[in-house]
């Protein structure tokens, strides 16, 4: 299997990327994709000047696509240009084919270097201007900067804390093998301080405990006031519908789920962190809780998958398990790409 891609029109790619990088050009993004879904062939799709939302309609759920986006970050009244490299992973790509795209990953990225941050996602929620600015702020140490809209958690893959056990089927786990956790807890380094109640911390420990059947916990702000501490809203086992009942359109909440990812009759324990912001939450509350991120994640992380959600459909059992399985495939494709380079 080849680890190199062919660029359909290399001069068009270089010209489009040069426009994004040029101070004299109004172009702020350029988008590329695999021609005809062929993992070995990449071509130009489009470019524009109205921000990343402009190319959302060009993203193909059955394809892997790539974009370079130009944004500006304001620090101490000075504006600095930042470049974001986006790797779009369509939600409808078959797992087998996703592995083939992963093998050529290194061959593609070299055309987009240099860039300040990488964003890999299959959700357009992660590709709004505000969402990307949050990522940039985090990478440059400006994490406490308040934005109008809260964005998704970074979804990063954590290592060193999974274990497996034989099981019958996937879904929300009743009981499964435990693991060794690295990097739990710790003091927050950025943003405002929010107190996390002892009952919340105990419930999170229960979700992670092999000897306890609890497999989900939901926490929210006391009296639904983001100035108050986080308190336990509920916890339980097996039934994700009970979690949905607690996620009201008027509240901000945080949840940790324990699920089983079953492959070849082997079940692996996975943890899913959910940041819920109801559709009717006030903008000022959204902005306030964006500064709580470090404290909240210190209590709820590590997690294999992080989901930012505003609608229940985004945290259905099928959607949660799809995210878990896709994250596992992404890890495998990264390993395949590395091994392919070693074999060259």
C-alpha cells in the first residue's frame, strides 16, 4: 500500500495555499479532498474569503478532506495571523477505507506546513470561527479569553487507561474491566475557578471503579447559576435515557459515561466526557463557563472521547458509540501510517 498521494493539480494547490498565506490576498481558506474518494489522489475543491463557515457546505461526509484556514488572534491589543490545518473525517467513511486514508496522512500534511494548530473532526460544530479561535487561544496560552460562543471539547485521545473483558454487545456498560489512570485531577492552570462538589468527585470515581455498577454521572451548577459550585445532578447505570432526562435546554451540565467498545467479542472500557449547553442558555452564561474548562476537565478527565452537545441527538447511544468507534479507528490509522513510513 502506497504512503504517498498524487496531487491532481500541484500548481493549483500551491497557488490556493499561497493565497491563504498572503497578506495581500483576501482569501482566508482553501479546501481539498480525495478525488472520487481515491485515497491516493487529492485535488482542489474551493477557496473563499468569508471565514470557515463558508466551506461547510462543501464538506463530504463520505470523504477525508483538508483545509488551511487563516485567522487572527488578538493579544494585548495586537493582532497576530494564525494558520489552522483541518483534517475532515466524514462520518460516513467505512472503517476499512478510513485506514487507507490514514496511511497517506503524512504525505498530505507536508503540503500544508507550516501551521499553528491541527484540528481533526467530523463535525462542523468544531469548524466555526469561534471554535477555531478557542483552539488557537488554548495553544498560545490565552485559554481564559472569553468568546461569545462556547465550543466543543478538544476530543483528544488519552492513553494508558484502558482494559478489556469478554462481553456480548456494545452500548452503555453495566460492568467492565478497569484500568490504570494517568493524569487524573490536578489544579487548573487557566481560567476562572469553579468549585466541584465532593459528591460530584465521588460519583466520577464510582463511574471509573470496577467494583461499582454506576456507569454515568451528570453534574450541573447549583440553582442553575454559573457563579455557583458544580453539584451532583444524577448518576446511575445502563440507561442513557435517564441521562437525557437531566439535560434540559435551559442548563449547562457535564457528564462522564462508561461504555464498552466491542471488537471481535472483546470489550474495551471507554470513557466519554460530555459538555452540554442547552439551546436556551443565555450567551453570558456560555461565555462565563468557557473560563471553567480547566477546572471541570481536571475533575472529569481523562476521557477517550469528548463531546460538546446542544441537542439530545448528539448524545444518543448510537452517536456516542459511533464517536467511540471512530476514535479507535483514528488511533489505528495513525499507527498504520507510522508503520508504513518505517517500511519504506
